[in-house]
C-alpha cells in the first residue's frame, strides 16, 4: 500500500495550483473606476499610467491636462479603505488585490515617481510588512530585468520569452502574454486542438516556475473564460468583471 501512497503524496507536494483569479483590464475606462472591480473582489486591477507635468496620470492614449491622476483615482481611495478596515483593504479578512500599473512610456521616470507616492503609505503598499497590503505590479513598458531590484515595493509582469534567474524570479508576480500569439480562436465552441497544445506548453512552463499565468486579448465571453479556466489559465483578463465573476466563480 505504501508504494502507492508515496507517489501520490509527492505529486501533491509538487503540483502547482492557484485559486482562480480575475484581472479588471483597463479598469479606469469603466463607468465606476476601481469601485466596481473592488466590490466584485477582482484580484488584479489595471490602470494605464503616464508621467505628465511631474504627475502620474491615468489614460489609455497620450494624456491631456485634464486626465485623472493615479493618486486621486486609485491610491487615495485604497488608503481610505485601509484606514476604515484597520490595515486591510476590506472587512473580508481573506481579500486583498494587486494594482497593475501598465506603464505606457518612460519607466525610468515613472517608477521613481510611483515609489515616492507609495512610500507615503507603506502599510498599505508594502506586502513584505503587511500581508494584506496591495501589491503594485508593473506591466507595459517595464525596466530591464537586471534593474528590477532597484525598485523597492514593486513586482513585475513577466513574459514567457524572458529568462530569469532564481533571485529575479522572486520579483515576478505572474507571467503574461498575448493570446493572439497562440490562437485566433474567437470564443465559439472549443479551442482548436493545435492551439490548445501550444497554450498548454506555455502554461506548463509558467507553472514550472511557480508563477500564475494570464493572457490578454482573449475572447472576452463566458465561453472564452470557461475554456481558458479549464485549460489552466490562472488569471482571466476581462473588461466585464461582474459577468466574469458570475460565470467562473
């Protein structure tokens, strides 16, 4: 009997599993930025960020002078939640989230400005000191891999094409890639077998590094979400957070 139990135990200790997570893609473009994603318990909340006249602002395209600031749209509301809930973001003791900052250009100037803002409220944004703190993850235009350690408080959105040593891998929060690089499936029916095999390979590679994986530009439909969940995609990227929560959770 022991000869059967031992392999099973070894499999359980080495298998990588993650709770299903949801990313609120381009959250700032929603009718209620931050609020809806937070109320639906999104795990990643994304904002496109630029540096304009010394301030970090949120915009998909090149920003204008009236673009909302990252501080007003996200950071200050998050800090208020932590004050209300005694150093956690929610009365739900199990819930926290990641703030995904998609840097649109010039990370060498954006990231120091971002860190300065985060350092004003370290208990809110330093997960090393507070396990319920909001983790800020940098996507989009990221710095070169060798300088990740120059940016305290931040983690980074990795890519399957990049190679990380074991130390740098600790600063990578997840692995992300363009779904269209693997499949042109439109979300109807099942993912074609050949595409499924390509997706499985990249998912397996991310999991072998103990990292969850996300794809952007997916078919943003209930069947698309369910097919990707079944395939092993850990983080579903969606513009329809409420519908996605209802469909897959």
